[in-house]
């Protein structure tokens, strides 16, 4: 669906989430999706600051959240369908198995999804919830990409007319406080997006989550596990070149948002497994000496031939790493699900009881 057609289907509001959601009744015939945009001017301030920092660091970098403009979100959707990109189909296969257990009793609850992207995975949970649960529950996706939210919700209101939905365009690393807290909730963080954060970032993020949810709320997190290097590297170096296109598109985002003049043909896509850090790294490597102007931040950046801009880390986990993260974040592991090859884990966590409450 084009962005223009989508824009006819949704209204963007800036208001309190609980008001906005009650303003978006299910069942009305000409339903319009309500999207709460919490990014406003924040995105342009953040990108100017982040790129200034990233382009002056000794290893130049661009934070990976800037991949996801409308084209980036579309390219990521294509990546998920690639034969080499095993995480999506592996996680989907586990979700299909466990969805009835997770969603059987979901009446009057909120299903919140962080970094929601396309709606393939959440549909499995919504299908398993059944119509009766769906008519009293709410689905609240949060994503930095307005396009991804609008496209996913336009489809979901057609599929599930009884479901209340509310999109939130926000940065989950700094804006979790906008999420609703009144009803019991399950917060999903799928796709191993947690792997795109460093260890410290993921712990500080999960601590904030743990502090913002109630003791009987749940967190469902997807983790991509360490596996043979060839399998992991192929997933980020696909034969159709879609991941390369996705990687280079981040330069188009900078051109548009910061009036820069990157020429993506002067860069090559590089992705490899860094064993010491247990992560796939993606870089853009200059194939000649390059001088780039970033007009809006009055900056000139020089890259020598062979120099790289680091665009993404995608950490690969072990059971020990996941247990360590949960413990350091103040979360308890309730359930652990995996596929037969142990390539992907879906882990249900909840806030760990505090020392005070354990003594009672
Ligand atoms: N959960 C989906 C999509 C994963 S792609 C799946 O499993 O397939 C990562 C998603 O997170 C993208 O839709 C991207 O727009 C979103 N995202 C990345 N960084 C973000 C941030 N800081 N805040 C909010 N959303 C973010
Ligand atoms: C969203 N995230 C978990 C993906 C990943 O695998 O790290 C993004 C991606 N980058 C290249 N391919 C997919």
C-alpha cells in the first residue's frame, strides 16, 4: 500500500494514550486508525546529535534505528522472506506452537509490541487469542517508523474488526513512559531486536521496562542464538543483495534528513561475525576516498578508501548470556521456548520479586 493511500486511513494525534484509545472505537464502520506520534521534533534533534557524534568517532558509526524510513521498513520486510534469513521463520515456528498457551486467557488485557514492524508475528498471537478475547483486548504497537505502524494497523483492522488498536510512533529506548499502564499487559519484543543493542543498552532498557510494568505483567522477548558462523553470515549477505540495499538505504535517510550528499555507490556492504563480541557487524566500506557534506549540521566528513561506517550490531546469544541479562535487569525467567535446532529462543520474563517483598 502506498504512503499516500495509507495517510487517508489514519489520523495522527498527539494526546494521552488512554484518551486516544477510547477515541478509536472498534465496530464503527468507517474505522480510521489512530496513531499517536510522540516523536514530533525529537527525531530531527536526535538524528542531528547522533550523526554529529557518530561521524566524529574514531570508528565512524550510524545508529541502526535510522534504517527504518518507509523504504527501510519495506526492505526489512523483504529480508524476512529471504531463504538465508532464518530468524524470522524460526521464531514464527516457535510462536505458532506457543501462541495458544500465551493467548488463551487474554480478555481485558493489552498486547503491547515494541519495534513492531510488519504484523506477521503478532497475527499469530491475535489468531490464537480468538474473537472473544480480541473483543475486549487492545493491541498497541510502538515503532519509530510511522509507515510500518500505519501499514500494519490498516491491515489488522480489516482482519479483526472487533479489536481495539492504537499505534504509537516513538523511540523505545527513551519513550517507554508513554505506554498504557492501567490494564494487565504482555509486552512483546520480537525478532531479536534486543540484539541490536549493546549489553549495557539492553540491560538499561530492560531495567526501565521492569520498572514500568506491574508484577503480574509479562514480557516476551525473542533472542537469536549463536550457531555455525556460515549460517549467521549468510543471513546478512543474501544472494539477492537485499541486505546490502537495506544497509545502503541508511545513507539516503541521512541525505534527506540532514541535507547530506552521500553517494551510496561509493560504499560496499560488509557483514561478518565478530566472535569475540558474539555479534554480526554490518558496515559500509568506502570504495574510494570520499568527502561528504551534511548541510543541516554544517559538517564535512572525509573517508579514506577502505574505511568503514559501522551501521549495526546484531548480537547472537547463549543461554548464559540471556540468564545474565535477565538477572542484571531485575527480571525473572518464567518460561523458555526454543526450536529443535536451538537456533532461536522466545523467553517469557516478569519483574523479579524485590528483596523486600520476598521477606514478607
Ligand atoms: N519485530 C519485528 C520487526 C523487527 S525490525 C520482527 O520481529 O520482524 C526492528 C523494528 O524496530 C523496526 O520496525 C524498526 O522501525 C523498529 N525500531 C528500531 N529501533 C527503534 C527504536 N529505537 N524505537 C522504536 N522502534 C525502533
Ligand atoms: C531488526 N534486527 C533484529 C535485524 C537483525 O537481524 O539484526 C535487522 C537486520 N539487519 C540486517 N538484516 C536484518
